[in-house]
C-alpha cells in the first residue's frame, strides 16, 4: 500500500498518472496488477482506474469525477452538468460526457457514460473536487442547443425554473462562439420566459434579436400548425404555450 495515500488525493486516475507516480511503465504495470488483485483500485475502462474504499469496497470517485477523467479533453456537460450543480429533479443512471476525442459509451458500477461531441471549447472549468465541467451558462446554452437529443424540453424548462441567476455576458459570449442563428433564436425565446427569475436584462434579449437575419425557423422538428404559433420577435414557429409543457410528462411530445 505504498502509494495508496497518494492515490487518495485523486480518487480517479489514468495509466499515465500511474506511470508518473511510480516512475516508469514496467513499475506501473506491476503496481496496477498488484493493486487490482488486492482490491485497492478497480478498472473503470481501459487506462482508467478508481481508488476503492478498503472498508466497504466501494469506489471513492463519483460519477462526475469518473466522467471528467475519461480522456484529456472530457468534461461533464448538458443535463449531467445541471445535475452536478443541483438544478435537476430527475435522477438518471447516465452521465453525458463531452469530449474532443471520441470514446465508446460504456457502463461502470450501474452508471452509463454517454459520449457527446464537444461543440465549442470555451466555458469548461475544473471544480474544487477535480471535476472538469461546463460552467452554468455554457451548460444552459448546450442544453438549449441539444434538448431534442439530450434531456428533453420539459426537463430543460424545469431546470431553468430552479436556477437563480445567469451571467448574460457569458451567455452572449457562448452564443457568439456557437455562431448559430437558430440557437440564438431558441435561447432568446426560452430565456425570455425566465428573465425575471434569472435576472437577465432586456439588453440581453435586444442583443440576441439584433443578430437575427430574415430567416424563419421552427422551434422543434415537430411542425404541427395546431400546436405552434409564429413569434415575430424571434422569427420562429414556437409552442403556443411554452410553460404548459412543464408537468405534461409523457405527453410533452404531443405539445411541441
């Protein structure tokens, strides 16, 4: 157990970390084999390990630490990031991990780790507990961009209703980096419903609308005329009553 106390400082580590710890690859291979055999560590996937609690044989690293150590560019994103920040009510056994490098989805200790290609590079931070994660404003923009792929609209709206504040300068910066007009339209439309709760000024929405050219978009892929109306400010066909989607549960797809 020569290196166990040092490993406790990180809880989750890679093969490269092991080589740095013991000095070379040969020593690292022997060290890993010994610690795996004795139950001091456990393999999550190739080249990724967690330190085990010797007393109860459970991993010391949580799902967020594991997800953000899958590779050098991986970080917790989208609704998993909102969950980390405490702004979701839904408990799921999946972690969305964004990365520049593709990795295969995998499962460890009952949790599925799902790859999603990183959209932009800005707005990724490292927390006090060594979790690489998108900051809150970047997370919100990512969720708006991808709500039809990850999480869903209802969960997005519920999360926004829990958030007390968003930095509008950061929101504008990430929208500018994305450089997608449809995303700017969606973000302006959605966030306008929560402007008071999130303390977002009219300047933010004016900035968003000023960047919209003459191009009519649909809020979702569902183009049902019975369920949508045209919003002239955002030049978009949108749900007739966005906030009514909250609480509709399994019927939310019919609404949008």
